[in-house]
C-alpha cells in the first residue's frame, strides 16, 4: 500500500509491503494559494468568553481541576468535615466521570463551583482548610 505523509512541511511518499516500509519520493509540501475573501456583510459574533475563575478567599488548600470539563456533582458544602480521599466533586471530561478527592483531612472552607458549571484546567474547585 502507498501512503503520502506530510511532516514538518515535507511530504513523503511511502510504500509498505509485508511489514517493510520503503521511501518512494520526497518533496516540499505546498499550501494552496489563498482565495480572496468575500466582503463581510455582518460583523462576526464575539467569541464566547472563557468561564470566569472564581477567587479563592477561604483559608486552606485549593483543590484544582486536573483537566477541563463539566461539573456533574458537588458532594460537599462549606463547613463539611472531610477525610483525605473523600470525593468532593465529580468532573466529566471526554465522556468520562472523574472523581476529584480531598488531598487531606480538614474542613471545606469554600466551594467555588456548582453542578453544571464548566471549568478549565487548573481552576479552583473547592478549598479544604
């Protein structure tokens, strides 16, 4: 089978047969010439704003989102006593539910997210003091 592979602006034509690959040819990749844009009739819509990152005001250690996603469940409230490993928040990312756990024993001093909110990587979710 023959394949064309573009890597770092260079295109390689490769033939693979019986588990062996052989380079057939190599050449520069050329981008197509840009087409003149039609005049815009309406102003483009503004890009949606990134979710606001709430300010951490509670005393203690902030538990941050390890990845961007949607908050499915918030299992704690301010004042709740938690043990290390207690599930604080359930975060959905890439169709998987991720349990965000307390890093230490303590008391929840601040909850910065609610069910249905969207968070970015590193956004504070809960503060445990």
